[in-house]
């Protein structure tokens, strides 16, 4: 059967690459993945999968950092203009772009989930002639959006694995679920899917990312630990404007409150229980040089090796914000725009993957486990499965990159998609085989 899977992957390779080129050309940032989801849903329906989508696939209460109604509406129009199914897109109104696709083989209590993220980065893609997508005519045609992290590759892998599974379904038992997740960038998409039931009854779960610590196409990392838990926060300070020369005493300086908060966030004490991180990536304030700034806006993130350490950082940030506002007689508001947990891969699942990928000739450097050192909201799904007695892992599948992730020249060799397809498909077969 493994030889049949390998042949199917080879036969479908051109289709996989064409998926990737098409998706790369039409990238969609978080909660705007209308075209991507539409195309993936139609394909999964054609293959015989049962779809759960729209408000059934996302808990609105836990959706964070959702764009305004006008932005979402424009994204829907743009998606339909670029070939999305309007009826499906209408069902996603409000940013409900998540879905999962199920296939049942038998009543056996084995239920495997594979998760693939769909969103793009908010990046303007390079128009350098040396950048292959631009040179070959499939670079982004959506303003300020680019697949600079490989999620176009992930969706392409997912669709191809789904087709392979549909072709060998008579040899499988239990059930399989393909989870197509929006809003991974910013760690917004996994949690509302979990609360909508995406991980209910799942016994095994597999996540995948191309690249990162698998830095060339002959490398595959079977399991990943050391995910940093993270919280994304937006903070606003509101003061009082005044003429900076004539009446400075009448103003309440929101910029000073923000600066004071920023500096003290970086002074949060390190923790003996493990590494922590903080970064203030945005600070906006002020109208003119002679006006006391009445408003200031910060965008920041905290991270910790464990969920507990991240909560330590988050609680200190909130205390510092409150104190800084009080110091400068301002008010403040804190909004959470994303979160992820710490996580680990189960050795039992890693062992299954390690045995599976031995059949893939391209992977000559098979690494059992790596510490990630970054965040990924797949951990919310992984935790949900593990809490119910299931097991899971996060694969890093090697690619030859032409620029780093999140770079405007990011690209990878399309030929590396087929081995990644095989890693998922053979692992799925070994878990679900009769």
C-alpha cells in the first residue's frame, strides 16, 4: 500500500504544484481567506468529504483581531472576482472562513486529524526579476498580502493528502478529519475552532509546517517541543491635548504614558522557571510637535516557554500599563488580539512518524525532535486532544528556501511538496490501516 501511496503522490505532483501557484497568486490575510477556503471546500466535497464550515466551525466569542465589516466585505468581493464560489463565500460572511472535512471508514475508535493553516502574511511581495513567483507570473495580485510563510504550500499538501486518502479509503478504519484553519498568523484561529468542536473525539492529531528548522529539502523533523506560549495585546492610552508652549500643565501626555509602559515592559524581571520574551512592535502617537499627545497606541506580544511563564509576563504587562496610565493621568484600554499555548509532541506519535518517513527517499536527514523556540496556535488543538487522552505531533518538513520566512522574497522549491505529502499520507495510513 505504501508503494501505491508513493505512486499517487507522484501522479498528483503537478496538481499539487499548481494548487500552490494558484494560492500563492491570491493570498488572503487572517479572517479573509474566502477564496482559499472556497476552493478547498469544493475540492474536498468532490472527493467525498463531509464539510463543517462557517459559524459551525468557529466560536464567535473566541475570534480575535477580526477586521471591520467593510474590510471583510471588500475581501469577499475580491475573492468572488478571483474565482471563489459566491454561495460558499456568502456562508463565511463575518470572517467565518474556517472549515473541516471528515471521512468515516469504520466504527473503530480511531480518529485522526490533520491541520493545515490557510492565511497569508500582511507583506508586499517583491517585484525583483530574480524572485521566481514574480518572474514566472504567480506572485501576489492582492495588495499588501503575500504567502511569505508557506501556508499556500500547506493547503496544497492538505488537498493532495486528502485525495490520496480518498483513493485508499477501502484499506482504512476509523475516521479522518482535515482541519483547514484561518488566522494562524497572530495566533487567532485555532482557539475558536477548538471551542466550535474541531478537536472533539480526536484520538491522533498532526500539524505540519514547511521549513523553519528543517532548513533544506532532505530534512524532516518528526516532532516539535518548546513551543513558546504567546499573547498578542493592543494597548491604547487616552490623555488630554493642550498647547505644549502656552498651557503644558493642562495636558495629559498619552505618549509619555506609552513610552513609560514600553520601557518598563522590557524591564520585567526574568524568571527562574524558564525563558520569557516581550516585544513592542508598534508605538503610534501624536498630531503635531506643539500639541501634548492625547492618544497613544501600542501593539505588543509576550512569550514564555510555558503557558504559566507567558501568563507571568502578561500579568506584569497589564500592571505596568495601569501604573503608567495613572502616572500621567490617562485612561487605558487593553485588547487581546491572539494567544497560543506551550506544547509538546507525544513520543508515541513521533515514533509513528519516524517509522513512516523512512519510506521517503528524499529525507536523508530524519530528526526525531526539535525545540521550536517560537509560537504556533496549533498548540491549542494539540492540548485539546492530549487533555482528552489523545496524542499528537508537529512535523517540520524541509524545503530549500530562497529567503527567510516572512520576507518579501520568501519562496521555496515546489518539488519539496511531494515528500511532505508523503510524510502526512503514509503517517495517516499507518495510523488508520486495517
